């Protein structure tokens, strides 16, 4: 009996990992399926352009992608000839930086694969041929470090680890520099400079006593920022209105679905649809008519929204607000100055795009956010804990050969058909892993949103960080621990089968370090089956076969509503968080095994090459970014990539320590590269982060900056229109059905209906026929020609900053004569929401409010010529740096206070539309001895305590007297210009003044 057990254990020990046949079968299968997928894509693409090339029809402005031909491989030339500058213009900086990250990874892992294969594989093979018996090795094990861990040959792998570290650092440094250059150009692009949100600051965690427009002004005055605000707006509570609107729109979708299903093909169905209310798991509950139920639900929802809007009290403020600045550079300078400061307890940052804000989370109090974060982390840990069950299943499948010693039918199968057994062993584990990993990012995203992320882009960055950490911990660390436990159990079973004593069994644990060492090295075979699957999934994503199948089934079996068809024809949004996380995990696995099993790095390089071309096509022709953030994800993914490098170094340290023993101190040879990575991380943070996060203008750029007056911002309340809660101006859905179904509505509702004309906001205000059914519900008829989304309407909706909707709605929300003075509030008095009812009745209009920049009718109060207290440095320039980034731009360390430009005292004539900061007068040439802004108006000196908090009834107090002057000015009138200055205009004062 003991001999039989020993024989079984010996067989399973040699077959514990996937055999080379299993790896080859997985590679062959995925290669064949991938080629078939590419063939299907080339066949389907010319006849399904709305699926494979929606951005050719739906694009913003003139950013139409190059049109590919309909030939078999006609999509390849645009990919080959479209370079990064054109990509930035056509698809946006977020997508361009994603593709740059892919290009970096493909070349990085190509270099790593070449280095490791050229150096380490000959060393591994030579040692195995000379010192390892043929029965103790196979084709894959000969290419790994498995049998070299206790020899001095391991120092070759340590040296290669140093080289890989340097290669990664070189690639990261080069691409970081290029990304900063791209960000620098994006900050100066017309698209960004002309966006209203780019010159807006967001103020969060506002104390209760300062939750007003005057309170926001007091916050800015307390820190004496060098540039004034042109308008401020405190957020207003909207109560349950957003939830009611969402509930109403969901009811519309549900009613549309049952109507289209019942009236499919323009014919009434044989049986009216029903719905079961109540019950559990299909048992019990009350069955009701679905059409009547959803119609009544829609009536209640519409009535609730109208009643709530009629009684909403906009006088209740939120704990957040917004402030607009005169120019984009001014907003960035102020945000950079205050990034680590909390004036009066508030936090001031650059405002995100309004479409990027998660409004539900923005108004939460700090205590509520902490409570939700605690609950969210508990749920997140629970989800990760329960996910260990599928990990155990995957580990068992990856070690299927080991189970033959305990499961008889597996033993019979492996002996009867070794080929099919090896095939299933190679294909099944990664397939199960992909299946279980599909839903996890969705769960993490919902939990992150619940935990209080106030922008979608911030939510994506949090998902990348958490999902990546989960993948590394579960798929690498826990997966390896399960394998170690498997091997330890095998050893115990072997000793028990030999009737060994308890003492002998406990002594066997001395071999545990060798077991750990061999386990994670042998598991490289599993990852050689994982990467072919990832490559196939990338190509499968290109073909979108599942999407086509779902649409086909739903169209022919259930019918699709006009709303679903219109939404389906628009380009889908690219899920950067999920795709970045998968790329980072593949990169981490490739780095982890690069010095241990070089073939894994080769597999990673192949998948990155495939991904770089596939996703270039997807982002050029199919997907769009939800909201453009200018590649804000870059620093997050690079930090995780460097973490993968440190994980590679740690595993080599563990290999050396377990092989030689930690008492030999040979493992200390892996400490220097770890420290090097940490120093490099600090260096790139200090060098690149400031210019990456903020617009760092030069003095010339400050002088030439396009500035806006306070009057232009206040007229029409531009700030409030863009950063007011969307629930205040969002339109309710109108139920829509196909035009060939409307004549059946009287039979559906068993009564008389009325034909009317209605405007559908979903179709850009287009007038269409509608039927008013019981309860006053309008059901619009949509012709077949109008089913696809209108490209012009798509351009309007995708336009940045809501310019075509929100700016035009100011004509409805404001009286013909502005009711607010320039020196008063920057937003409407909360007790009177002017034009609100008319706005709700009419909706946003297509016209766009434009203000001429050459008018002189809005003379603004002026700031004094002398600098107030605060973060003023008379010796610093606007954007001076001690680090040269190349390409003609510089940066400064993040933790140093940024230099504040000097404010000159000269003012222009009235022909110039400047910010209420300064207006240089016409000047003649004069020497510095005759006049200079610093000598004429030297900066005042204040004690340190007064630079941040003002005491007593000062300008920073929210209690303002009725006779106070403009909050953006120290004086009630413009200061007298310097004497004797006339003639040529002095343009040096249009921003920063260089100290000579």
C-alpha cells in the first residue's frame, strides 16, 4: 500500500503544474480562435458601421476620424498613419495618453523579454543540462530559475533584475517627460482655455457660518490671493429632486419597454403583459397589468416632481461652492498656492468639468463621508474575502494533475486520455478566472461611488488603485499561498502513506522554504496559459460579437424601444478604470516572473503589442471618453507600475533568501534597487508633478492671457448656470414608441386619446406627433428615420462645459435687465429664483449668449496697485523652476510655495477688456529710476500671524457693511495713474511684472 501511495505521489509531484502539452494546447487554441475572431470582424465591419465605426458619424466639431475603406483590411492604414499629435486632436488627451501607456508597455516588455531571454535562458538551460537529471526536468522548467535557486548562478538573475529596474526607470522618465509636454500643450489649447470650468475654483467643506456667497468671498479675502474672483456661487440644496427625476425617467423606460413588447411589429399582442408585485424568488406576490401599473407609476412620479419643484426652497445652502477667475492661468496659480491650505476650514481646488461631478456626493458632510467610507471598506473587504472561493477553485483547476491522487475518475481520465486531460488543464483555469473577474470591477466601482467620490474621474482613479491591489493580492499572493498549502499537504500525505512518525512529519516542515520557492516558480506555467486568453479577449473585444448577438436577439424576440435604439447608436464610453487595471496587472505579472521565467515576459510583450493596435482602433472609431480630464490617470498607473517593479525585486530577494538562507545575507544584494526605485519615485514627483497638475504660465503668457470681466460673468449668472445642480434644469423623459404603433394606443388604454404636437428634448426640441392617454401622459411617435441619434444633437450634448445648453438657458433664467449690481452678489438672491418657472416651461434654447470683448461699458472696480498680505513673494517670478524638463518649459517642486507674479500699477485705456485686476495706462518709455511699480507702490509688510487669518472686523469677516466697496477691490475707485506716462501703451502690466 505504501509503495502505491509513493508511486502516486511521485507521479503527481512531477505533474503538479501544467505540463508543456497543456500550455501548448492553450496557446494553439487561443491562436486559432483569435484568428477566426479577426476574420469575423473583417467580414462584419463594412456592413455594421454603426457598431464598428460610430465615431465617423458621431463626433464633436471637426474631429472626425480618418475614414477607413471597406476592404478586408482597410482599417489598418489609418492605424499605421495616424500619429499622436492628430490623435490628441481627434480623440482627446485621455485616450491619447492611454495609447501612449500601451506603446510604452509594448516596447518596455519587448526590451525586457529580449534582455531576459538573451541572458537568463542560456544560463538556465546550461545549468539544467549539466546538473539536473532528465527525469527531473521538462521543457518549461529548464527555462526557469527553479533548479538554480541554491547556486551562485542566481547572481546572474540578480544582475538582470538590476538591469530590468534601470530599463523601467528609463522608459518611465522618458514618457513622463512627454506626458508633461502633452499636458502643457493641452492647458494652452483653445479647447481648454475657452472652457469656463478651466478658470473656476471649487470650494468644499465650507463651514456653516460661511455658507453664502459673501462667505465664499470672505474665504478668498482671508488669504489675500493675488487675483480676484469675478463671481462666486454657493451650492443650493435640491433635496429629493434628483431621486424623483431618476425615478420618473426609470418609469418612462419601463413603460416604453412593455409597450414596445406588446405592440411589436405594429400589432397588438395576444396577451397583455403582466408584472408580479411583492413575493420572493418568484413565489407569491400580486399579479397586475404591466401597462396600467407603469402608467400609474409614471403619473405619480410626474406629479411628485412638479410638486417638489414648485415648493423647493433654494435659500438653503450646501457646504460647497464655486468661484470663477478672470483667466485660466489665474485660477491655476491660486489653486496651486492653496493646495495644502485650508482657509477658514475650507478646501479650494480646481473645479472639474460639471459633467464630471457626482452631485449626490458633493454635498455630503465630512462625518457622513467617513461613515460611508467605513461601511464601504467593510463591504469591500467582505467581497474580497468571499472571492477567495473562486480563487481556490482556480488553484485546484491549475493543479488538476495533483487531484488524481485523491479523485479516482480524474486518475482514470489522465491515464486513458492524457492529451484531453492536459488540454482541459490548460484551458479551464484561465477561463474560470476571467469569468469570476468580470463582475468585480463593477462592484468596486459602485462601492467607491458609495464611499463619497465626488467626480467620476476621481472614482476611476480610486477603482484603478483598489482593483489593481486586489488583483495583485488575490491572483499572485493568495494564489501562490494556496499552491504552497497544496504542496505541504502532499508532503504530509506522502509521509502518512509511509507510516512515518509524528516527529518525522514535523521535521519535514524544514523543507517548507524549498516548497515555497518552487511553488511560485512552477506557477509560471499557469500564467503562460493566462496571457493567450488575455490576447484572445482583446481581439474578442474588437469583434463585439456578444454586443451584436444581444442586439439581434432583443430586436427579433422582444423589440427595442426608440430610446434604446438612439442610445445604442451613440459611441459607447470607454471604461478606463477597468482597462488600465487589466493592463497594470498583466504588466505586474510580466515583471514578477521576468527574472524567474522569461517566457512570461515574452507572453506579456505579445499581448501588449496586440492591445496597442486593437485599442487604437477602438478609441479612434468606436469609444469616447466620458469626460476629458487631460490624462489625469497617468500618474496613478505609473505609480502602480513602479510598485510592480518593487514586487519583482522583493520576489528575487525572497528567492535568494530561501535558496541560500537569510543568515548568509546574500539577499541584501536586492536592497539597493528597491531604494533606487523609491528615490526615483520621489524625483519624478518633485520634477514632473507640478507641471502635470497645474498650468504653470510664463510671464509672457500671463501678459497675453485672455481675461474676462466680472460683468460678463455676472450677467446671466454664468457661474450658477454651469455649476448649479443639474436637477434644476434637467428635462423629464417623454415616453416614446415607434410611429407604426401609435394608432393602437386607443385600444391599449381602452379609451379616447387626443392627438397633439409636442417637443422632444431627447431629440433637440424637435416637434413630433404625440397621443395624450389617460392621466394626461404624452406618448410621442418616433419615425423610423429619426431612430438614429442626430449627429448635430450629439455634438451639442458632447460639447464641453454645457456651453450650448447652460449658457443659452441664462436667457430664460434672467430678466432682460440684470437685477444684480456689479458690486453685489455673484449669484441670484436665494429668496427669488428669477425666471425659474419660465425656464421649466420652455427648457434650454439653442441660442448662445456671447459678450463682446471690445466693449467698454462695463468698467470694473480695480485692485490697488500695492500688493496685499498673503502668499506674496516679491523676488519670485510667475513660473520659475530649478528643474529643466526640456522642450522649453519648467516646473517647480510641489511642496514649495509657488511664486506669485507682481501686480503692476499701470492701467490701459478703455479699449482693453481686462480682468478687474489691472489696466495698464498708455505709457512712454521711461527708465527704472523714473518709475517702477515696486518703488511707487511697495508691497506692505505684515506680521506672520496676519498673513493667513484676519482679526476683528476686517475684510475677511463675512459681516459686511452696506457701504462696503467691491469685494475684489481695496479702493472704491481706480488709483490715480503714475504722472507723466503717456504715448505708447505699456503692455508689461497685463499679468506678471518681471523684477529687474
